C-alpha cells in the first residue's frame, strides 16, 4: 500500500518515524519478503535480500560484506518502525527462542551460531 501513495504522503509517513521515504520503502519491502518466507517456507534464518537499505541509518557499527540485507538488518530496521515497547518485546521474544534453541543444541552455544551468522 505504501508504494501506491503519492510522494508527499510517503514523505509525511516516513517523517513520523524519522526516516526517509526511500528507507521506509526498503524496510517495508524487506519486511514483506521476510513475511513471505515465513508463510511459504518457514526458513527465515538464512534471509538475504538485495533490496538495499542504508545500513548506517540502521546500525552504523555493522560491517556490510556483500551489500545484501540479512535477518540482523531486518530486525534492527524494526527499531525504526515499531514503538520502543514493541521493539523490546520483539528482542525479548527472539532471546527466548535462542534460549530454547540453546537447550536443544548440545555441542555449541546458540549465541555463537548467531554471532557467526551475523558476521557472514
């Protein structure tokens, strides 16, 4: 729906979350792609997208290796569009899932796997 708005409306919507209309468009595209993966294949862990987001506007400490967005950047971009409480709830939910995964994995700590993935 955002893509159907006129440019002044896009600008006004993006301004409400302190982002450019282009960044908001890319966040929404990547969120839609992730949603489709969840609905159709349930393999979100390896999410990569070529719909480029300006990483420095999301996380200026993140080093980009291949100019594609991954799950880490998608989660961090949610900080732009969710309320602080909703974003904290999202992070807490992810942490609970990793704690559950950590109990299932016997050889490695799940957080090590996450760290390796984020640095890929």
